[in-house]
C-alpha cells in the first residue's frame, strides 16, 4: 500500500501492532506490518533480552518500542528513594481492601509482605528515571520507532531518539495534546479514541482522527481505538489517517502472552463488556469489566490511588488472580481482567498474528472495492 | 450513489438528516438526501402543521418522521391521568433545586406554578398514548419512513406503518437491541455510537457499526454518532453501513432552529465539550457540558428523575434559560446547553443545510479517491 507511513517506515501495510509479546511483534513485522513492543512491564535487563530476541527473528525488518512516560505521576514516585518510598506511600487501607477482595472471592491469600514487593513490578518503570533506562536500552537496538504512550515525550527522549535517527511517535486522545506533542518533536501521532484498550480518553476514534489529522497536518497520523478488522482500517484511512495502530486484536492470536483463561474471556466478551476504570494503574484505562473493576468502583472501595501507586497495589495482584484463575478457581475467574478495547466484541477466533495481518489487508481491499461500486453506481 | 438504501428510499445520497426543524428536513430532502423530522417536541396539532408545510415544500420527494417511544418510562406517566399525575410525581426537592439554580446563576425567576405547566411540554408525548397520536398524524402524510428513537417499536406502530406501506427504522446502541428490533419488524437499523448527541449508549460508532452490520444482515444499516463530514461518511460505508444518519451537523446550519447564542456556543465548542448526562430527560443523553449539567451531576443535586419526569422538570427550564441567554444574561449563558454529539468539534462554520449535503458528498468522493490511490500505489 501507498501511504506516507509506508514510505517513511519502509513497510508494506500501514498496520502498527502494539503488543507486550515479542512473538506478536516479530510476526507482524515479518508479515509486512510494523510490530511495536510495549516495554513498560519489563526491567531494563529483561527488555534487553526481548529486543535481542526480536533482532534475531526479523531479519532487519522494522519494529519499534513503546515506553510509558506519564506527564504527571504521584510525587512519592518522583521524589526518589525508589520502590521503598512508593510502598510507604500506599495507604494501609488499600492493602486491607485488597486482602478483603482475595478473601471475599475465596482466592488463596498470597503472602502480603512478599506480594508488596512482587506487586511493585511495573511501578518503577513509569517514573522518569525508569523510563529513561528503558529508552537507553531500546535505542541501543536497531529500532525504527520509539513511542510514548502517555504524556509529552520528555526532551531527553526526543534528543536521544533524534541523535540515533529514530522517529518518535506519541499517543494522544485530544487535538490539544496532539498539537503539544508535535511541538515537543513527535514525528508521528497516534490518535487514540476512547474505545481503545488501556489508557484512553473520552473522544471516539470516528471524531478524533479527522480532528487530529486537520490539526497536525502534514505530520502523519495513525488511527487507534476499536480497530480490529480491515473494514475499520479502510474507515480509518477514509478519515484521513495514514495507517492504523492496533493493540487489542493481538490478544487472541496464537502467539499472544494472554493467559488461556483470559483469552477465553476475551473471545466470549461483547463490545459492552469493557469499562474505563482507574483501578489498575491510577489513570483511566479501558479493560474487561469484571468483579475487580466492580469492586474498585463500588461503595466499599477506598478509591484508586494515583499512578504509579495503584499499579503497585493492582498489577501483582492481577497477575496472581489471572494465574489462579487458570486452576479453575471460580472467584479468581470472576475477578480476572485484562486491558482491552471495545473491539473485543469483534475478536471471536484464535488466529496466528500473521493471519490477522493478511485478513485485515484483504478486508481493506474488499472495503475499497465496495466504496468504488457505490460511487460508480 | 448506489447503495441499498438509495434504491429502497429513492434518494440520490444515503444521507439521513434528523432535525427538529422543518426547514432542514425539506432542504436535505430537496438536495438529494432524506430529511427526518424529530416529532417528540410537538403536540399532534403542531406536528400536523409542520408535516403539511414539508409536504408543500418537497414536491413529492421522500422524507420521514422520528418519534420517541421509550421501552420503559416512569410508571406515573403510564398510569394514566396525564400531566396532572406526572406533575404530582415530581418531588418538591427537584423544583426547589431548580429554583435554587435560577437564583444562584441570577437568572430572572419564572413563575413556578406557571412554569410547571409549560415545562411539561415534551413529557406527555413520550408516553405510549402520546407517541401513538404522533404516529397517527405522521402516517396520514406521504412519509417515506417512520423511526423509533428509543426502545423497540410497539407492535401497533409496526402494524400501522406496514398497513400504510411505510418502512420502520429503529435507532439502537447495541447489537442485542438491533437483533430485537429486527425481530420486532424494523426494516432499517440506525446503529448509533456513544459519541452521538441525544440519547445514546456507550459503544463507539467505529465498533458498533461493523458489529451490527454483521448481526442484522441483510437488513440495511445506517451509521450514526459523530458523523458530520464526508470523510466520516466514507468511513461509515467502509465499515459496511449502507448510509449515514446525522443529527448534530444541522444545528449550525442557516436554517436550524437553534437559538443564536446556543449556535455560537456550538461553533466554539471542541469535541471535549460534551457530556452524557441524565439531567435533561432522565435517560443518558449527550449534550453540551454547561453549568446545568455540572450542577445536576454535582453534590447538591437531588439526582435526575426518570423519563419523562426529568423532562417535565428540565425541558421548560432549559427553554427559558436558552431564551434568557439571548438577552446576554451571563448566568443563563453559563447554564445554556443543547443536545449535540462529539462532532461538535468539527462544526465550525454556518452553512445552508443544502451546502452541508453537497460538501459531504464531495468529501466522500475525495476520500474514496484517496483510498484508491493507496491501494493502487
């Protein structure tokens, strides 16, 4: 296909795949798209390992890395002192509420002192210091894109990426943020509608994409949020986008890191089964609605903390829940959740990631043909 | 253009225009689209007058009527006894809160006993009895479509429309509702995303349209919610829709009934300036965010009543507010609001309705050409 981003990024199809799973990243890149590894859950060492693996599997084809550099986080995290300071900033009532949840749903209670440590995975990486380390690791690899998923990319990120000749992408949910990102040096804008999985705003893809295309032209824009099919890819390009950025659709691929029981939940879910909730990271993020989100939004909840404190409380707990759910524990199954967009209702079969790319490209072509038949009629 | 709905409804462009303003309805129909008059705000006599005027101005070209037949409303309204019973069911604290709002924003206090009567406009029409009268008036005119904006069309509506040879359309926000509407006899489904103005669900147009197209095929589907440009019309048809249904975009046309001061607010608003709130009708409806919606969602609020009781409290008050805002009253300007979708951010100039149609059709053609250039590249 012939779009601005195909030329600029040396790809065949303007389809960017965000995934935490290196196999998905490599499969999409090898199929002619552009895989982007979500780095936030990794320590620098682990990220080094993942990127090395990808380098060994894509034969020089382009891929990228996405780090999460929030503009504003809980000050305990930025004050320095690392994990200890952050743990001390979590009020006791949040641990009590969490323990109560495990008890209420009859999920084997973890060792909380130990859990607090393991729960903290993900917390340190969203500080400026943590993100900076991930950026350094990433730029030492032959990546074709570095993306910032939250907030304006820090000047340091833009400078280092520029020096390394790597374009910078930024995910945004409003035209105002898009303007700010371009001013800060972003080369590519990902306009992400509120129907998206993970951190997301409230303006829908259908409205946001044309608005942002007009705002930042001639900077190319990828459409994101709710996109899982070739018809939606065609719709996005009709809106003026230069390509699409998909995250959710890979969660039910053969390669995905998604635990089997969560994959089942995703396959069964309809577009009504997601909710935008602060209960996982402290910022509004769309995910499967479950007993977890209901309880944190419910009357007994102490309320979600800010980012990254809520991640420290929730991420390790959710990993344990999703793991215990595999053993058939019914309470854990009720609580189990996963970041996913409203397009989960369109994800009904398990396919290899490569096949998802090919199917989207074929459906894209069919949609364009249908439009031609309409105008020629 | 050549789509299922163009053939079936005898129109040139598959562009349906929902408006409370007869001038918009006639202008769109005369430009080759399909105007649909929103009837809910009218008494049967007034509706008769409006439809007569349209008949005199469209020279036999097709137009339709939209009535609001909610599936579930406050039982005081259905119990019979009419307006008196409904007024008696409004708790005193709601009138007190309303009076307090007028006072707080220094808006000249209306005569409340009188206001209660005039406020009730709109209330009676959403009962089954009220809707039934509007349906009778409508079917006595040469309409080409009757639409039900909320809930499953009552069997009586479907039977009478069938007998009159008039197709029935139904607005839905979920695939499940679409299935139910088709089972109840709907000939055309309007899949309305959560970004739409007025009564709306939470699933976005980008996700909802392909989901519903697949669910109800071969019944034709119109895409609605957030659509105000030809790019979005092309996107909708790429998603599999057979046409589009637009409401908000007409509010800033030259013909629109919108009060001038509200029109100014709409032109200045961005896509972030709307909110889905129960504060106008008792059911979640998207509108301009204003001091009105903030106060009703705020801590001092007694909470919105159900439909139609909240309409009785709010509709007359909002009419007064919008009217007083015209005189420059600053408090009334803060409170003033209007039902509108997120595409309000794309509505930045005043044009004749006819011109909106022509511009959308031209932009549609441009978008298809752009898609062709992409696939041919």
